[in-house]
C-alpha cells in the first residue's frame, strides 16, 4: 500500500516462495558478475591497465617529438608513419585535432602504448576493433596492446574536444611479418601523389 | 515562524491538501515541462543532424544543441519534476503541511534563475562544452554559476522534503514507518543530497578557475567528482521512478507490495550503494586502479543491481497479486491480459518497467562491467543505454503519473483522453526503437557526440559496416516518433492544466482510483505471482544472452593489459 | 520487572529501526559514497607516480643518438 504506512506486522510478514527464490537467484547472479570481473583479470586477455604516470603536457610533447623520428619510416597525409620495434614504448599523442603518428605494428607482438593528450580530454577509439580508452592531459595511460589481426585500423576521437572533434582521426597498420613491413616502408617513403 | 496552513479536503482521495505546498508542486511541475520542451526541441534537431541523410545543423550548432539537450533533459526536467514529486510525497500523501513555504519559493527562484542563466549561456554560444564540461574545456563563468544556482535551489528543496517529513512525523501523521511511495522518494532525496553536494564540490572550483582565480584544475580530479554529480543524478531518477511504479500500481489496480520489508530493503540498498556506480564513467581512464574500478563499478558487489532486480519482481508482483485477488486467476497471464490497458498511467508504467529492465538495465549492467566497458565506452551504445533508463524508464513513468496528478493536484480534467491513451505507446515504441538502434550502432563502434561519422574533413576516413545505414534509418524513425510522442504529452498537459475543465467532484475524475485489494499470502510455501516469476526468468535469460554476446565480442578484440 | 517492560515496549529489531530512520540512512548513504568512491578515488589520483626519469632519459637519449 504505497500511499499509506504499511499495516502492522509488515516487518514480520514471511516472504512468499517465488519472491524468495527470485531474490536468491538474483543474489547469486550478482555475486557471479563480481567474481567474473576479477576472474577476467586472471584468465582474460582484455583488461584496462592500472598503470598511469603523471606527466605535464609539455614534457609528454618532448618525449613524443624525441621518439617519432627514431622509428619513422615515412609520411601519410602529412602525418609521420612510425614502425616501432616489437616490445618497445609507443608515444601516441592526442592533440586538437589529430592522432600522431600513424603506427605500423606487427601482429602478435606486444607494444607499450603511452596515451596522453597535450590539451583537452580525447577518446582513443580503435576501429573496427572497437576498443576505447580515455586520454587525459597531465596523465600518461600505459596500455600494453597486442594486435591479434592484420589490417588497416582507424583511431577516432570519441570524446568531445572542441569544434574540430569530428575531424580527429589517426591510423594504425598491423602487418603479419617483416616482409610486409618492408612493403609499407617503401610505400610511405615514396613521394606521395 | 509558525504559519497556520490552509488546507482543502480532497473529495477524491480524502486527503488534506496544504494549498501552499500544492502551489509549490504546481510551479515546479510547470518548470519541469518547460525544461522538457526545451530538451525535446533539442532532441529533434539532434536526431535530424546525426542522421546524416539530413545533417541539419552545422557542427558548431550541433555541439551547442547537444549541450542544451543534455543539460535540460538529464538535469532540469528530471530535477524539477522530482522536486515536485518530493513535495507531493511529503505533504499531500502524509496529510501534512509544507514546513517552510517561503523557503520553498526561494528555492524555486534559485532553480529557475539557474535554469534561465545556464540556457542563456548555452544558446549564446559561450558554453559549447557539452553537459560534462570536462576540464580543461572551459565555458563562460556564468554557465557554471547557472548550474550552481540550480543545484543550490534543488538542494534547499531536498532539505525541505526532509523538513516536511519531520513535521509530519511530529504531528503523528505516519507513526514510525513511511508509506512505501514516500520511502522511495526519501531514498531519492538522500541520493539527491549526494549528487548536489558533489556538484557543489566540483562546480565551485570550476567557476573560480573559469574566472581566473584558480590557475589550474586537474582533469582526472574533475572527472571523478563531476561524475559524483552526473551519475547519481540519474540514480535519483531510478529511485523516484521505482517509487512512482509502486504508486501507479496502487492507483491503477490497487496493487500493494507483496512484501513491504523486501521492497524497503531494496530501497536501502539503493541508498547505500547505488552512487558508487559513478565509477562507470572512469572504467577506461587512467589514474584510478582496477581495484577501485571493480569495487565501485559493481556498487559493492552488485548490491544496487540486486535492489533493481528485487523491484523488477516486486512491482509487477504487486499488480499480479491484486489482479489475482480480483479473480483473474486463470493461467499464468490472465491477470496481465485483463489489466486496465486503457488507463494511460497503467500502460506507461508497464512499458517503462519493460523498457527500463530489458533495454536500460541489461545494457547498464553489462556496459558497466570493467572490461566490457572497453568495447562500448563513448560509443553510441552508451546514450542508447541511458535512453532506456532515463527516457523509457524515468521520463515515461513521470509522463504516466501526470495523468493522475493533473486532476489531483491541478484540479483539471484531462483534455484529449483518447490521445492520452495512445501517447505512452507512441513514446515507448519510438524511444525503444531509438535506443536499440543506438545500441546496435554502438556495437559497430559509432561514436557518440560526433558531428560527422563520414569523416569528410578528416585526414583518415573510416567507414562503418553497411548495416549501419539501416540502423540510422531506424534511429531517425524511432527518434521522430518519440519526439512526436513527447510533444503529444506536452500538448495534453498544457491543454489540460491551462484550459482543461475544472474538476468539480469525485465523479469528474478521468481515471479511477482502484480499490485496494487485500492479498493473502501468509504461507511461505505459496507463489504470490507465478506469472511475474516466469517473466523475471525470461528477463534473466535475455540478460545472459546479451552478457555472453558482449564478452564474446570483447574476447575477439586485441589483447590489452 | 524486565519482563513487564518488554511487554509494554515490544522489542523492535535493530534492522527495522535502521529501515525507518531516514536521517541515519542519509548519513550512511553519504558516508559510504564519500569514503568508497570519492576519498578513495581522490587518494588514487593523488598517488599517481611521476613519469619514470629512467624511461624519459632513455627515450630522449635514443633520439639524440639517432640524430
């Protein structure tokens, strides 16, 4: 009786069998969901990392600019193309309104991404894999990615970052082996038409 | 400052109504409808822009109207209506006077001032920061001031609710235990305190930062505290909505909670744990650890989800038990088939329960898990989820109950009852279509808050699978239908409140108030609501299917740790 | 004596008192949220370590060597 105080004895009323069963089932489901998340950290292969570092935007920019030429293999649409060696650190920069550089990765190899922004919040959205992470100014989000498929992937921005937000895209190539990497190297070294 | 309240006796409910309190309820409800209209106009423009076949607004105006829509739909409409609801539940329902009417008007003045100032700043193009206004994105200081004024006024309103409870308690209007409806509102009010205090904690420094007094605000700290406002604001809705479900079950079929203790424990779980879910917004973010994420995102081991699942049984069960007591006992579902479907409050409530559970609830739990959030964060699936909770759930519920509140509080008859019967269906089907297509687009990776997914001016283009085109058409269809349903509701409300024939007596009541039926279920060995039990099992099965799908999709993604 | 007192004032279960006490619930709701979400969250954010100097030196040096 939702408009009047309950009748005397409301507290002692026994719970009906169906409601009791449903509450029991629901409780078990809830506990399973909780355990599942912890279990995925142990057995699953997709978990957000807990590693982040504090870093001033200017400082991150310095790292990014020092790192890009090291493994640069060319340029695409005016954006440097970088092929970092497997296992190395990757400084993918989010800035109004670009992702830099274009990356060339090898399938099955792990790369330590350092995601950071030098201005506003951005959303790292890898498509069509559909993996999404937040990118902050002032923080380096350390995520160790291992691409499991080859192909061309787009990085979109999916956190609003001003009027040019929808123009903020980047690119990641994943190649099978060193020979394919070489093909890409030649493609991006050649002068673009 | 004692004021002798002027009561009128309601001949329909037999309740004593404090006229001053009633005027405050009316004022807040009218403001709610104005905010809702603003949000709906925004929604129309947004649907016609994101559906890129039309692509109505230029980019600048798209983000501007998106800010307007978010703030008005998720904050102003909902909070104004909830304040009206809180006043209703703490005065009229308890036969009790409003504790401090002058303060009530002061609070109303603050909220209206905040509402006007915020919207003025948005429309003048000085606050293109979206509802979340993530620092270091910066708006004009007056925008933040507007929100602060609104939050302050709302906070005063919430404390007046507690004041009303104390007055009623002292006058012995409810003994020790509140009516369940008011109890649910009390839960909402408690969550509102958490929400509004978090809002103050974050918006005051942000205002100072925008004024140049504070040199810098940490982006992570801002986002953490802001969601202490942003998410619990929607949990107020959940709690208030469930309270209204119990009320609607009572008014339409005379349904009563099959076990008051269990229903109250569910509200208790909301109060204690639901606000932890603010962490849903930080699952793919740096700076907070997985331990913090898993604990908070799960509302401390899913205790608030347990609460929602309890209500998901208890509310339909209250309807079923009442119907069965009335003699509709054949089979599992005769009670449902013979329900008063012609009563728009009833149909709105049932549709809201189904929509909230199957669309909003299932996606909410799965998208809010730490790892699956990776494949949905900031995709269109997220607004798809909360179209299911806030719009199909809360908004439709609030729409439904107004068909009783207009005659009871505004003392007017409903203009266009035939249309009113149609309205919940139109709105529900529209929003359901909209939400489901958004969820589908989210699965494809389509971003939310994005003006051009054709990437016509971007250095690299991405094209989404062809099925996206079909989903966009459904999105537009659903969106337009929902807008029509919303405008229809606004039309009925405005016509009834301002031009409707005055209610002369109980015989003028457009919708009957059902006679409560005493249900007997003293034996624990019995099923009180077998039909509902089956329905909840169907819900559980649907949940498991969607759970399995999402984790399968996640497992197919790149490895990340 | 105690028996008659209990008869006159039937013992109300503590949990029922908790359910009925809105102000106590207000306190508990705010407290749990403030500690579990807010304070813990702020502490985690405040304790984020600075970017390791070692790695920084390595990146910048490598680049210098490459020039």
